[in-house]
């Protein structure tokens, strides 16, 4: 019976969505202005709830007591009829949830808004995370909100919430690294005709800062025709002079024939060493709908005496895939990091995609006695995968050796969220600690939308000490490079 009721309700909602456009005319005003006004009402209701302001909540709903709110969790359905009843439920929820001991974080993602005359429909996903000393819980709902325009103002008269995910998480502590970051970062690099991604900074002998970054044509793809760009400045926060493309695919017959992506640059033994991803799209697995070219990605190396080049590449990848295509790193080897070990060895960390087993991203390491290899993979790989109490993934490891420890900043992919970075440390570079927070979500530091990604972290060292963390920041017009100051309290 409950399943039937849920089905009937969903069918009713579907019919409303299907029929409403044909029953009403187009909006009288500017559609984009009306959409922004609709979104503002929804965001105001959210802000009012977390401010525990019932009067503000009431102002977002119709005032004729005709409001309706439905919450669907699996087979369970909760239905509240009447605006007064909705507000009374909110009052009880505020008393239960906004208690001064719980830290709330909430955002609404992927808005899809349609305006039809005096009516509007908004679809989006809402994410809510409650954090206490014992850990945190995150819920995600798919929402549909219907609004009507009365006296020139949009008001909600129906809201449907469908639970799509509910997870609990252990506590995530702040690390010394996250506490060292400045409150605000600076967007330092962007181009009109290219997406800027994965900025890797390094000082030269004259004190100038060189940034090597992925330069993707606006009509291109990171998997097909990414290039490596070069920019230089007198200060980490710029202004930067863009010197153009310094590396691109070498063409047919090379392992890095097409896309050159995600550079990571180091000073090693007096040389400038660039690790990067290259691929040959001729070997793409076209039968895969998602990222068919990813299987051809490998980790390569280029070396130069000067950051201005010329750069010498090699005929083979530094880190190739396992010959067994079903091995954890038998699909691709990407997003490399580097450390020269105190024992004199050269270590390359890399991320693989275990696509045909558990579909997880995992991190491994390979060692060499010489800078240019051969690199031998560690028998205990992967060294970074699952963490106790969570079931997400990680990618983009950046490693550095500082104060006689190995340090790792790595992107979180669903452990605590998808938009921040984790910090791990190790005594030996192989056995890593439980994660702490490395960097919060991008909107914490940059003027960017909450749902946008800020990742591909790279560390600028000055005399061996972390000075800045550079990021790839996603904006609607394309990626940009950002930098956040690191101030370490001794």
C-alpha cells in the first residue's frame, strides 16, 4: 500500500510537470530575471531556516494556508498540508536540529528552473551536513518546488523532497596545513580562449615564479588536446606574463601523441623536472561512453636545465600500466607527484583508476636509483585507498618532504565531500595516517559558486618550506588558476 501511494504521488508530480507548460503562457518579464528571482526565494528559505527565523521562512510561502510539503524516504512518505502546519513542523525541526552544538553546512546544487507566466517549477539537489563531536551525517534530496507569483512576488506553494542519499561520517580534524592557509586566495591566471587547469609553480634562481599549467582550448577536451602552458611572475600572486604553449602532443607514433595534461614541476639535482600525463587517442576504448580516451593515459617526464626550456621528453612513459589489464593500475597511470627520498632514491607517486574491478581511484608509488629510471613499482601498492569509516575515493596526490616527514595533500572524492582536500602524513612515505582536513571547499577562499570544484592542488616551496598552495578553480566560463598563501607558525 505504501509503495502504491509513493508511486501515485510521483505520477502526480510528473503530470504536473508535463501538463503545466501547456496550460500556461510564457513569462511576461525577462525569463532570466524571473529565474533568478525564483532561485532567490528558495535560497532565502534555506538561509532563514538555518538562521532559525520562522518569520522569514513564512515570508517565502503563500500566505493563504494552501502550501503543501512532501518528504519521500524510500517507501516512507510524509505529507504536510497547509502553510501553518509546514511552519509548525519547521518550528519543531529547529528546536531539534539547530541546537548550538551541531554545525550545519548546506548547499543547493544543479538548479533547473522553468517559468510559465505566473507559475514556476524549480528542480535541484539539496545537500545537508550536520557535524558534531561524534562525527557528521550528510543527506541529499532531489527537490521539486512549485512557486506562484502573487502581488509581484514569488511564493512557494508546494515542495517535494525525495531522499537520494544518506551517509554518516567519522569526525574530520583540521590539520596544521589547513590552519596555515590564508582566509582568502587570489585568482592568478586565466585566459580568454583556454581553460586553465592544474597550475604547478616553482621558483627559479633569480626568484621569479614559473607556473606550468594545463591549457585546454575552450572548444577542446582535457582528454584529447590539452597542452602545457607557461607563465612567469615576480611574485606568486602575480601579475603573470603568459608565455604560451611549451608542450603539446607529439603526434602519431608516440605514446603522448595527443593530450598533454596536469603538469607537476620540481627542482631535482639542479634540473627542472616536469611530470605530466600523455595519451594516444588511437588506442581509446570507444565502446565506453564515459571518458573513452582515459585508458591511454600514462605518466611521463620531461627535463630541462632552465624553466624556459628546451624540454627533453622520453620515448616511453616513466610509469606505464600493468601488463595485466585487470590489475589495479592496468587501466591508466595519471596525476603524478614526486619526492626525492632522504635515502637518495627518486619516488614517483601516481594515481590509477581500477575501472574494471571496483571502479575506485587509488594511489601507488614507484622507486628508481636514477632520476630517469627505470622506476620499479612498490609491491605493496596501492598505498592510499580506503579509510576506515568512509567509502569514498581520492585523487591528485601532491607530496612533499618537510621537517623529516612525508606530507600528502589529496582531493577528497566522496569521503567527507567532493569539493575539498585531505591531508595525510607518513614517516616512510608508504604508510599514511588517517586523513585530516587540508583545504576546505573552494568558495571558502575564492569568490566562486559553492558547487564548483577547486582541486589539482600544487605546493610552492621556498627553501624547502611550503609557501603557497596553487589550485585549479572551476568557473562557468572555464577554469582559472588560484593561489592561497601558507603561513606556518613555528
